[in-house]
């Protein structure tokens, strides 16, 4: 029997899931297929994201012959035979071009790739090449210059995979809908399978098929535990509320400077494959909320870790985010940024703080001088970088407001010392 992923392969754009960044109603890509004006392209991205499927859908809608080969098992001889057949169709009575789909096109050597050049230029061949490697490094520049576009396929989102899984479960002709006794699935089990498949539709569907085909006759329900068994993973019973509990425990452990507890709670989230950006956003907040001025570089390092995690995806992303977790937990702490912001925001919301001092207002337009704007402003760099001058509105300055209160922790001790010495030098309170 064919694998479920093969049987459920979409046959139309309406069935296709994912890649909505270029495949959406009214897009130039879709219109080129509908108008039969699609030319050559390179599809690249991870396995199971629809590269082969989309190529076949395109070919089925075009008034063209279709040939499909895999570069890992085909050679120059086979390619030349295809090109000769394409030439006869193009210049013969049929006047028909050929859509050539080359899977794993990066595996062809330079000579094999160059064999296509003349056919591409003449229009005999519309090439669709697919590759899991970056084509800018793995495909000849001469080929790249002759294809219309390079489309990057992204891992499918869990929501897209859920659509495919439910369709496969219900479809009576191609899917599992005709099985007797009927196979059903817990919503949480399908959601878990979609999340753990890491954007790979083939893996998700074939795992679903494997489970369904091996269920006992008296218990035809796909559960979370059975998903875990099929994937050989221990499945934790995490739901959305548990995820928030883990995030809370993670932040409080970091705030408490306990790297062991922090990495434990992060490991729980990594094991459950929680949303990468949910974790990343929390770590970025922590870098400013709990570390802040005590180690100002933390935000830059954590940003780099989060960006790296996005690029590599699970499971390797756990290493990037784990580095950020340990860095934050091991850093000196200060919440002075938060307390300063909260105090300033409270005054903005509840007090009449007065106007911006006239000497600080914008004076770069006609008429500003007549209003006194900018008059009396002292340019600090003319005084060695520092000069005594009022910056707060009068009412706040007269009240001696102080929002930022630096701690003695980490780098912030240096900022505190600098500000204290500066105020003393300028004769300020």
C-alpha cells in the first residue's frame, strides 16, 4: 500500500497548504499558473513542504508535456534524451513546450546543469528545480540567470498541518475515512502530531497512517500517548495554561539567578516544542526587565540567540535559546529600567506635569525664534560634553523628581557612580 502522504498528495491549488507568503489568491505566482504563463523556477526549502507537489500541480494546469526526474539517479544521457524529445514537441506539429521537474537539482554537476541552458533560452523547457540546499550556492549562476524566480519554501505551520491531518482522517477515497472500524482522533493528539512534525507534511501524514493502520480493533482512537509512541517520544501533558506556568517559572528562576532551575524549565518547554517565538519574546523582555542596566549587553546577545533559533528551528534552536537562558540567569540583576518607566508613566497619566521647557523645543522652522523656542539652549558639547541645564518640565524639576535610581549591581554601579559624580560636579542635587 502507498504511504498516506503519497495518497493524500494535493492535486490542486485549493488543496495545497502552506507557503502563503507567495501562494495566495491573486498573487502573481497564482495568476501565472492560471494564465499558463508560468516559466522556470527553483523551489528550495526543507523536506515535506510541498515542492514536488506544487511542481506537479503546475504541470497539470499547463498546456505542456511533463517530465519528472531525480538528479541523484539520472545522468547526462537521460537528460539529453528528454531534451531531444522536448525539441521535437516544441518545433514539430505539437508546438508544445515541456515542463521538466528536477528533484534534488543541486546533485547535478556543472556539465549536467549546463546541458539545460540552450533549451531554457529557446523556451523548449520550463524548468522547475527543487533543492533542500541554498540554490545560490548549489546551482550554477548560468541556470539561475535563466529561471524566472527562486521561491523559498518554509516549514508548514501547525495550523496548516492540522488541515492536512483532518482531511486525511476523513477522506474515504484516498485517506483513512473508509477504514472499518472507523478511526477517530483526539483533537489534542492531532495538534500534538502537527506540532512535533516540525513543519514536515510527509512526516505528519505518514505518522498518522502508521498509527491508524496499527490500532487494535476494539480501540480505534488516536491519542496523545499513541502519537508519542509512534514518534518514540515521552509526551508531557502540557496545555496552554501549563505553557504559561512554565514561562512564569522560567522568568522567576532567571530573576532569582538560578541557572539550574531556569534551564530545567526551559528544557521542559523545548521538550514540548513550545512556540519558539513565545519563548524568544519572553527572554527578550527578561533581558531588559530583570537584567537591564546591570548588564546592558544582555539584550544584544539574547536578540542574536533568538534570531539564530529562528533560523535553525527545533531541535537545534534549544542550544541557542539555552545559551540565552543561562546568560540571563547568571547575569547581575536590576529592574531600574522598569521602575523608572513605571514612575514616569504614572506621572504622565495622573499629573499636570507642565510644558516642555522653551529652550528644549524644536527651533528648526520659521517662526520658532519669535516664540522663544530654542532660546538659551546650551549645547553640551561646547562645554566639554556636560553643562548644568534644566531638562524636565518646570513642575517636575521644582519637585526634584528622580525616576531612574540605579542599583549597585554589575555594570549599573558604574552608571550610578558616573551620574553621582556628574551631578556633584555640576552642583546639582
